[in-house]
């Protein structure tokens, strides 16, 4: 089953067989790269961290970066890293009604991919052991693990780095999620693709917050995806109007990408819209959900990462940006939410929508509000309503 060349075990497996194992496991693409250290990635990553470009994602530490860029530290004896990709494009239809709706990043419509991709990689592991006829030591890492998924994908020739920092693949474009598995066997490696974005800068121009500050450089502090998913506290006021109707993640820099044009829609069931959720959810309904309903609706979904307070914070901003005063009653109710984060952003949204009902509610809420920054939000919002 294996050749032994100069002390290195080389698996007798072709690239086609590897691809076929991937597809039997439910992956759209599967490639392998040598498990050498990622020296350039480590340098760039540490630089970006030092420049503050990774915002307040405190779990990204220098130690974690060093660890993730040195496969030997993650799996002693690692020879290869497998990288699997799964497209999350599904068929979606926007309801033909006049509800106030928000927008959700496509990757977050279905089940949590940490679970689904992890299960597919476990299946790859089993098939690999069966095909090689020996135990294979492996370590799986999907997203939240330290492995630098995109750098592995680029090295393995699965895709290339776009200026929006995403990995672009053929024919699935950047609409793919990645999962990695370190193994202690050599595998057939695809050469890195010699593709680049050329002169295109569409994503950089289209980003509403100017988060793509240079080709391939993202300032997370300005990225709507970061703000709506990872950021824990109040969202900086100057960025709120720029967030438009995005309530969880953002797809703009992928929607405008020409490489994504005409990408096939595999419609994997695990990525389809979940009940009570979807690409264009009804914001008035969402703004009223309680803790229990949040837990029920988003169990096993990527959305649970934002927690109820984060999601409702985002919904309040989108309602404020909607310019639709039908949102006033739910926002007024949210002024007495048990979460200060929700109260503060509901106040901001009411200030933006304006009108007498909004003003009266803000003034009433000010009488009992105790949280200092929320008081400030309410005061400023009430003052704005006097203007319009
Ligand atoms: C932290 C994180 C985020 C952060 C920061 C993202 C970022 N760009 O740094 C936030 C929360 C903002 C985020 C957002 C999103 N994320 Co995210 N995220 C991650 C995570 C956990 C780590 C990424 C990381 O290490 N960033 C640090 C920087 C330094 O890495 P980098 O940008 O890749 O750096 C490389 C490039 O800059 C390149 N480079 C250097 N110089 C130059 C110059 C040029 C010209 C070019 C082209 C490139 C280039 O080299 C660097 C080193 O390799 C990974 C999972 C993982 N474990 O890897 C997912 C991951 C990158 N995210 C993913 C997704 C899907 C998203 C979103 C699309 C979700 C959404 N729709 O809202 C957005 C996309 C936003 C964007 N434009 O990047 C996917 C990407 C899949 C793909 N096709 O690439 C990943 C791989 C998760 C997964 N396992 O599938 N994410
Ligand atoms: S995800 Fe949205 S905010 Fe972030 S870089 Fe892309 S377009 Fe900009
Ligand atoms: S929009 Fe253009 S520059 Fe941006 S990732 Fe796509 S091809 Fe590259």
C-alpha cells in the first residue's frame, strides 16, 4: 500500500482517488499540501495582529498564530494537510411581501459548518485508513481550530487568494467553507494555482465600510462580518449607518466578485435555510424573540455565536437603517429589554427613524435607565427626534 522512499512514507494514492474520497464524504473539493511550516503566513499574521487589524478577537494570540503556522506542533509527525471545501450556495427565494427584511450571509443560513464539515473530514479519515490499509494519525481543524485554513488551501492549489482575502476556487468561486485535517502520511499534492485577481478591484470599491484597506488586507474593525458576528459590545456609531440591512455576516465583497459569477449551486441540504431563519428574515418578528426562543431557533446554527443580545443589536441597527416607521413599536418595546446592548441600539434606531412616538418613548425610558452609555444613546437619540 505504501512506498518507502528515503525513510519517508509515500502513500500510493493518486490525486483522482483523493478527490473521489472527498466526493464520497460529501465534499465538493479535496486537496492536500505538504505540512511544512507556513513561514510567510506567520509573519503576515503577526504583523496584522500587531497593527490591530484583528480587532478585539482576543482568542487570536501570537502563541496561537505560531502554533497554527507550524503543523508539527499540532500533530507531531504530520506530513500532509488535507483541505476540504464545501459550497454553501443553496436555492433561496425572497418572499414577495412588504415586510421589513434584513440580510444574512449565505454561509449562516443552515447548520453550523463546524459540525457538518467536521463529520465529512472524519469520513475522509476512515476512507483513507481503509484505502491505505493502515492506521493514519490525524487531527481535524475546522475554522475555530488554529490551522490557517486559507493558506493551506492556497498551498494545496484548491484556490487562490482574492483581494477580498477570500480563497477563490474554480468552479465554485469563494462560496466555500474550508476544513483541514493534518495526517501523518504523504499524499499527492496539487501545485499552487498561478492565478491572481489581475487589475480587478471590485470588492475593494464595493465594501461599504472601506474595510479592505489594501489588496488582501482586511481591517476587521471596519468589517460588517466582524461587527455583526464577533464584536461583543456596542457597535461604533459612525459604522452603524454603513451596515445597511446586514444582520449577520456580510457577502458584498463576494457578491460583486466576477469569479463568483455563474458559480454552480450544489444546494447541500445542511446549508439550506433553517426554520424561522433565512437569507432575508422578517426583522419586526426577530426583534421580539426572547432568550428561550433564541436558544430553540439557533441551536446548531452559526448564529448562536452572536448570542441573542448580539443578534438583536444588529437587528435594531438594520431597523434604524430601514427608514421604515413600522419598526417603531418593536423598538419601543426593546427599550425595556433586559440586555443593555439591545436597549442602547434600539434607542439609536428610534433616533434615526424619528417621530413623536419615538421621542416620547425615549424620554419615558430615560426616567428609569441606569446604564450610563445607554442613557447617552437615549439622550442623543431623543435630541435627534426634535430635529425631524
Ligand atoms: C478571523 C476570521 C475572520 C475575521 C477576519 C477575516 C480576515 N480576512 O482576516 C472576520 C470575522 C472579519 C471574518 C469574516 C469572514 N469570514 Co472568516 N475566518 C476567520 C478565521 C477564523 C481566521 C482568519 C485569519 O487567520 N485571518 C488573519 C489574516 C492575516 O489572514 P488572511 O487575510 O487570510 O491573510 C492572508 C492574505 O492576506 C494573504 N496576503 C498577504 N498579502 C497579500 C496581498 C495580496 C494582493 C493578496 C491577494 C493576498 C495577500 O496572505 C495572508 C497570510 O496567508 C478563518 C478560519 C481559519 N481557521 O483560518 C475564517 C475564514 C477565513 N472565514 C471565512 C468566511 C466564509 C468569512 C466570511 C465570508 C463570512 C461572511 N460572509 O460574513 C467573512 C469574509 C470577510 C472577508 N472579506 O474576509 C472562511 C473563508 C472561506 C474562503 N473561501 O476563503 C474561513 C476560512 C472559515 C472556514 N473554515 O471556512 N473571518
Ligand atoms: S464582508 Fe462586507 S464589510 Fe467585510 S470586507 Fe467584505 S464587503 Fe467589506
Ligand atoms: S472582486 Fe475582483 S479583486 Fe476582488 S476578489 Fe474578486 S476578482 Fe479579486
